[in-house]
C-alpha cells in the first residue's frame, strides 16, 4: 500500500487481502485411537448458509446485507479449490502450482472480470461448517472489521473440501463495492478530472477523486453511525479468542472474546475513546484487559475509527456481560452501554480443575467438560481415547464426551497438562 493519501480516503476498502488470514485446526487432537468419520460438505448449500449467517450478523449490528456477486463468487471458488488441490492455507497462490488463477484476491477477481482490484478478502481453513468459519473470523479482530466494513455491499463466497482428507476445507470471502466496480466502466476525461490511478482494472478507465469518494460512500448513510460487536442483546457469543495472523495478542494463545466499536466516518469528523469497560454478571469490572486503537495496535491494521478491547482471560460460559464506552465525538462526550451473553448448552457442563477432576458419567449421556486455562498459553494437548468413548472438541479448552459402553474401574484421560478421571454407570 504505497498511496497513503488514497488509503486515508478509502479506509476500509484499501485494507486489502494481505492482512486477512485466519487459520484454525479442525481438531486439537492429532492422534486418537478412535477415528471419527468427517461428514462430506455440500459446498453449494454451505455457501448459501454462509452468506445468510453473515448477513444476519450484519443486519443485527445495524449494517446493510451483502448481495451475492457471481464474479466474486467465481474468484472465491477458484481460490478455495486451489487451497484444497495444493493442501495450503492463506491468500497467496504460486503460479507454478495447479489451479493458479492469480497471486492474490485482487488479481483473481480482476481476472474473472471484476473491474476494480479494490476488494477485501477473508479466508478460513479447516472449518466444518459455515457457522464455525464465520464465528472464527468474527473472533479474529482484523477479520471482524473486514466483515463489518461500511463501504462494501457485495460478496462472493467459495467453499471447498478435500475429498481425500475431509478435515481440509477452505472458506473464501471476496467483498467489494458495487458502485465503485460499476464506476470503472465509465471513462472520464483525464485531462480535466485529474484521474486517480490504480483504482480500475482497465488502464483506459479514469475516475476523479470526487467520483471515487462518492462511490465508496454510497451506502454509508444506510449503515449505523457506529457498530458494536458483540451487538446489543446478542446471545450465543463464544467466550474465547485463540490466535490470528497477524496476531494482536502475540503473548497469548488463549484469551477472552474481543469487544469492538467502529464508527462510520461519514458521520463524524473526530472520535476519541475516553473509557472502554467490560463488566461481568455481578457488575464487577473486568480489569485485566488491553485496549487497542490505530495508534496502539501492534500490527498497525486498525483504522482511525476502529477500537477493540481484549479481555486477557477467557470469558465464562452462559454468562451475561455489560460493556460501557465513553467517547468524545466532534468535541461532545457521549456514552454507550450494551449487553451480550456467552454461549450455553443443553448438555450438562462440568468445570475440570486439579482439585475436581473425577466424574461419573452415565452410558449414552453426553457431558461437556471445560478445562479452564492455567496460563495464557494453556490449551488442551493431544488425546488418545478408546473406542468405548465418543469425544469431540467444542474448543481448545472444552470437550464433549459420551460413554458408549460401561467399563469397570476408573479411566484416566490426559490432555497435555490436564487430566480427567472417569467412572461409568448404566
């Protein structure tokens, strides 16, 4: 990104693909005695579910939904297929590898016929379904702001799965502005208009700065003045954030779900956060947090009107939280307070500690076991378990377990530094 003046004008749209990479493992356990069959994904259906789920989030947050664009869909599908063919993750494509259609999302979308290279791309890998992919990206703060960009109004989603190793999947999201893309079909008089360069894919398309600004601001008045996430009243919020590339918390492998607030710059001349606080169910302030703005963000990816609060400890399951923000907008102090609730389960959940790690489970009954992290890098390690158990990972600190057959005595399961002792009954 060389043109700093253009970057300040376009804001979200010039935050291009290169910073948006989210990778997660399908299962924290790499070796098990029981091999579970991974379901085959209906990729076409999953693409539809993905955009519906993402648009639900945007609308609840006060933003317009994204329309499907067939050209961006082709670009996204091409890249998803490339990742599966070559067993890779990320945005970059090597021209010497099978399935190559362009080095980055901008190149790939232009090659398919999109008339501007100014797109935003999100990628997640090894997710089992649309919800897992979107939630993972929404937990990753830089990717979240890509989905909550005020300028975009269209998207192409591509989903692919490796049929030989079904754990390998790719969800690719290419997002852009319809009015900006259409503007690139108009050739303005460059002698009069002082055209902007590197906006349109065609060297014969010239657009003025005023036309460019008008295009990227086309939908800003249809979006909220500011967006908070989790949004007010949101339920089923994951309580945890693990890691992102680039990593906003390099000293933490596990932390709490980040809280964010981004302002619609068409509505404000200046915004400053005075205080950003998080309170638990009992009304006690959670003080072990880090606040980032565009000045303090270690990766310098946040833009001027984007703000994030990171709880450094995991949030609790099934708990209500209150966020209170005081901000100065154009010289006036204002306040915003809202609530959200973390995920709960119909299945019983047990918290496993060093002093409380012995449980009796009935045959055929599912139980969730949560292992609170003992440090900022404490996640569950590899697990071997017999075929009389069925175990799946809820996240990297939580498992869901079912006893399939009654066994005698006590069974000891080890998850890295954590242990679980089980007895079984009918």
